[in-house]
C-alpha cells in the first residue's frame, strides 16, 4: 500500500497524514482510492484532522472537497492546533441522544434513555449516562465518565482520550471489558450473571490497575 | 386493513421459516385470509414446509419487476383454502427485490388479506432490509442459546433503527431439561437482555422435523407440544390472553400429583 496517504488513529481522533513525496494529483487519486476501499468504514460526519503542512490553501480546499463528497469532515490540524482539542469524535450514536447544550468538554454529558443493544455504539467526548441496559456486543466510549443505570454487559471505555481519573459505574457492573484511558480489564472467562454483581459498583484506576468497588446509592 | 408481519431472527436455523409456516396455517385455520411471502430469494424453503413446491409457476421477482400481477404468482394451499404463498425465486439473489418493491406489493395485497406474513432471510444485509421494509410489526424468533439471543438483540436494534417499534418475541426450540440443568438460557435470562414482549415459547420437538419433511406444518398435529405452542401464539396474535405452556417433561410422580390435585 502507498505510504503517501495514511490514516492514523490517535487520542485526539483520526488523522490524515500526507507526505510530499509524490505530486498533488497523485495524492488526490490515492485519497479517493483509500476512501472507496474503506467505504462504509467511516461513519458519515466523522471528523478527520489533516496533517500536511506542505499543502497550499487551494490544495487543502480540494482535499476537503473530496472528503465532504464522502460525507466526512476534514479539519486542518495546523490551522486549528491552537484551539484546545476540538470535538474529534462527534457523538455519533444512532440512538436519540439528548445532549446538553453546554459546549464545554468537561461538563458535557450525553444522556440516553434506552437500552443499547448488540452492535450499537455510543461515542461522546464528554460523559455518558445510560438510563437502560448496555447489552453484550454494545460499546460505550466516553471522554469522561460512564454511568449505566441498569445492567452493563457490553464494552465500556471511560476516559477514552487519556483521562485516567474517569470512572464507570453501573447498577450491575458485569461488562465484557472495562477500559479506562489506556488500561483494559476483561471479564472472567466464566459467564457472568446479575448474581455476580448484586450491588452497584464503580470501576476506576488505582495504582495503574482498574479496580471495582461497591458503592452506595 | 391487514397486518403485515415480518418474521426475522438474525441468526440462521432458529426456525423463522418454520414459525412463518405454522403461524400462517394457524391463522388460516381460524378463518383469516393469509398470505405468506418468502423473501429468502435464492434459498427459498417456505414452499417446501408447506408442501407447495410442485405448484409454483411464478415468483416474487416476477411480481416485483411488474411482469405479472401478484395474484398470478400466489399459490393456494392444498388443505387450507384461505392460505396463500407468494414464493420467491430460487435462481436470483437478494438484490433482485428492493424494499420499495415489497412495500408496493404489500400495499396492493392489503385489501385482500387479513394477515400478510413475510419470511425474512438470515443476516442483516440487503435481504433483511428488504423484508422488514413493508412490515407493520415484527416477530423476532430466537433460541435459548447465547449466540441466538445475541443476534436477536442486534436485530431488535436494527428494527428500531428502521423505526419498527412494534416487536414481539418467540423463543423457539426450548429443551426444558437443559434449561432446568442450567445448560440452556432460561426465559428470565432472555427477557432480561432482550426486554421485549414475548408471545411464544415453543419446545424443541422431533415432530417439527418430520412435519417439515412431509410439508405439513406441525401446528396441525394435535399430539405435538410444539404444535400447541404455535396454536397459542396464533391466539395471542389475534389478541387472546393465553398462558404459556408448561414445557417441563412430567414424571410419573408429577402426573399422579396432578390427578390427586395435590
């Protein structure tokens, strides 16, 4: 595969890295090829940061045009670097999320009043509260904390952008995996049931490990 | 106005087609005019289960492309006068019929039938999307098994995404002795995860296999427990309140207790 056009996932979201080893029309073609071959992979509305300082304004505009024709949003990583980490992952849940108007990342909380089923995904750069269950095969990814007011059986990732102080709480905390920042804890190989978590629990990072603790509510 | 019901499951082999055939026969027996539409293009089976394979002249693809009217493609059941099958093509594949075409066909048929049951193919791709497009509500079939429940959960999510909010659950092929020994999920486990209204619990029954091979759905067999369970589902679809069958095998001692009323 070509090395001139590379997509890279990072803490701040997806990055498009272009190197100036070939001419611009070739780059454009390569981008189209990549996007065609990864059709359905990128969700519409995904924000991608451009990392190619060598492109001139017109060229950047043209690249941006290609992305928007695929329903994707390209942000110039150089131009907007000064701003502190703008939303790189929109809350792209296919469920009806009721987002608070607050744009502040720290304060933003997404509340979802329904069960998240197998194959569904809720992503937010703030905190997420689920009033319902998180079923096996579902995943919840939050920049902040995750709270499940129900049984949590899917995959939960709190502090997805590196916040080790993020926590996961659930009425029944029996997930496949708990991830906090870059740490992962997985469920025991034995199949878990509600009886294995009879009280609400909270997961957080302590001494470089994810620990669970019973909480009172 | 009729109800268009899609029977779906996600996973294969849980009994979508069997359920469709049995519900079709059951609804027809109660005097309803019923059409069954097979949308499993390329892998059609519904005609086999109904014993109608040798009567097929035209298929869903012919109707969808407008070559013939749906009336010409319908196959009347040999025993049940008010039961009709709209078979699909065995030669073409799932791309041959679109959701909009199926909606148009169903809208045309609504006036004439009390119930239209759509047999959905396994999977969540084009065939599934076509099958659910026309439905007023969905019956999700699952089995007391982790993989089947997981797929049913996915399917419910997909149905919600397509704005199909009326969803009923049928749990098929229950082996009560395995449920009792904890080797199979019990109804509580299933309800806990899927959390939708359950309208049927059907036991795993050898008579389903023999009746499938004979082309006469098991619902007509009064001796079969699965047949009774399907009959009850039909009643519930018609709005009756029927308690679930006790699927546990009765020991001699249980039977004695029943006789003596203790």
